[in-house]
């Protein structure tokens, strides 16, 4: 009886899993429907999309790595250094993190003009590097790390930077991987931001330009999809095993 | 002395955060209370009055509210149920867990392409809800599941000895243990529900069906018209709402965890 129930539940879960993966399978099969035309176009005859792909690569990787570095430092301060106003400041980070891009779209456009980064990759990379999401997620994780480990290590290492490198970073591995993958995907996926902060088509990231049903677009979509997928495969064990465990109290 | 040098580590984040997020918001604040793009006369709440009288703004605000108030609980409940089922019956299946995590790393453009090809006729509001569930439940499931798997077995055994049934165990052992994770997941889900505009835009463009005309559409379209005052007032209102939500959530979390521990 119990066994029967288990089989039933696993069947339902598997059906759900298939639904989850189905769009990916469909995208891939659709791209091969006209043969390999789409792919030869993408890689050889229509370099336009390959160019956009490289733009995405630059924006997402620099933005994600930068975000991890900035966030680790900030998260350490928020989680482990007590100072006046820390609670209020962290609260401001969270509120800002929760506001969608459209809310401050116009002033962001103005700011990027003022600083001469409008219509350059920096207009997308810099907000990505300083996004509050990374600080939020890493702070939550770091808070669960026992204070006495930090205190003990402090006495031994002497400098905070060394403490970060030898004690905090190894313990934060799962969180960093998670942030790296999520932030990369987030930047890889941006649509609204480039449409506002850029105007030269050739400088746009690929996500903003994937419209239509042309074979080359379908092929570009598959190539586009492949990179975050690869990132996931690379880190899947860490992601599955470690990510949530550190948010647990 | 030591402490002060530690605070320096916050500096890069703080500078960039101020430059790219706080300063733009201050601009909005300024627009919200001034007369128009050419005159910086203080006009009190006039812009807010104008905004609230605008029927498209009201429609957009209502739609955004309606979407989040449905999408967030449904997504949380679905994720929680699936995570419980996996934890109980298939905790060791890596394939199953990967399958649920995958959509979050996949580009929105992909799913939108599929949706257009096969479900173009579907009701817009329901489509966005389905897309939201598809895309974001995986991250929630992963977070909740990992929390579930770290609950010590002894606690369940102790509860069994006390004669607790399945529901009672969920209530008195499972929930208290995963509360911090649930809270974290809830905040992420709210953030993500406000990001649904990406899918909405890819599916329906700037002028979608009335039922999915969201605040983000409203702001986008007024951006095109360079209506500074309108956008500024809307941004300030939006921030106030988000602020209240976060404040309430924090208070609730504090209350619950205090009452449990």
C-alpha cells in the first residue's frame, strides 16, 4: 500500500518534471526543423547574431563576477561587523532590490547619459555589478555562519582580508556559485534594460533581439540557451546540495 | 580602530549602489514633487492626485496587485508541496531535482517562443501565471527542499512518540524548522513576481491586453512620452508599497520566530 503510493507520487513528480523540461526539448527540435540552415546562418553567414551573442557574454560574465566580488565584501560587513545603522541600510538594500527596473527607468536613463555610459556595455554592466540581490543573498547565508569561527580566525590571521580569503570564502562556496549562476542568468536574460539604456543595435545583448521565427533566430535561441545550461551542469552538484542548506538557520 | 577598516569593505558596494540605484530614486522623488520638466516649483501632492485620477494608472496598479497576490501564494504553495513530496518519496533523485531547477537558468525568450508557437490563443492573464510558475517554482523548490532535508530525523521520531499525525508533524516540526528558508523564498518570489514584465513584454509588446496591462507597462509608456512628473510620482508610490510589504514581512518573521524558539 505504502509502496503503491510512493510509485504514484513519483509518477506525478516525473510528469511535472517532464512539463518543466518540455519547452527546452521543443525549442531544440524546432530549431532543427528546417535542417541545419539556422546554424550555418548563425555561425557563418549572418554574423550579426554571433556579434550580439558576444555582447551578452561580455555583459553577463563581467557583471556577474563583479557582483560576486562586491557582494562578498558587503555581505561580510552586513553579517559580521556591527555598526550603527546597519539594520536600516540593509533594509534599504532589500526595498531597492524589490523594485522592478521600470520604476526608476527614466532617472536611470538620465544617470547613464550624465556619466557618459549611455549606449555602452557599461550602462548594463555597472548596475549589474552593484545590484543589491547579491548582497542580500550572501548576507543571509553568512549570518548562519557561527560568530566564534570568525572570532577565532580573526585572532589567528590578523587581517580581515586574509580572514575573508581563508575562512569566509571556503565556507561561502555554495552561496557564491549560486549567486554567480543566478546573476549571470539574470544579466544574460535582460530585455527591458538594453532597450532603454542602449540604442545601437549591434551593441545590444542577444536576449533583446530574439524575435521572430526565422531559422537563424531559432538557432540563435538554442545557442543562447546552451550557455546558462552549461553553467548549470558545471555546478549542478554544488547548486543542489549546498545552496539551500546555508539559508537554513 | 579595527572595526573602522572593516567598514571600508562595504564602500565599493555602497558607492555603486548609491550611484545606480539611490540617485535615480532621488531623481524620481524630485520629479514627484515639482511642477514640470521646465519648472522646479514645489507642487505638494498635485502629481500624486493627477496620477491617482488617471484610469490607466489605476488599471495598471490593480492588475499588478492582482497578479502578485495570486502568483506569489500559488507559487509558494506549489513549491512547498512539490518539495515535501520529493523530500518524502524521491530525495535521492538528482534528475528530478535538476528538472525542476532548469527553467530558472533558461532564457525567457525561449519559453516565450514556445508559448507563441503552441499556446498563442491562451488567456493572457492565465498564460503569465503559468509562465511564472514554470519559471520560478524551481528555485523555490530547491531552496525549500534543501531546508527540509536538513531537519534532524530525531525530531520527527520524538513527535511520533508523542502520537503526532502527519499533519501535526508538518505543523510542529517541519514548518518551524524551515521558517527562515520560507521567509527568504517568499521575498525572492515577490521580487520575481514583479519581474513578470519581461515575459509579458516578450509575449504582448508594449500595449498588451487590458487584463495584463501592468504598472511596468504604464511606466514604460510614460517614459516614451517623457512624462517625468507622472513617472516620479508612480515610482514614489511603488517604493512606499514595497517598503510597507517588507516592513510587515520582517515584523511577522520576527514575531513567528520569537514565538517558536
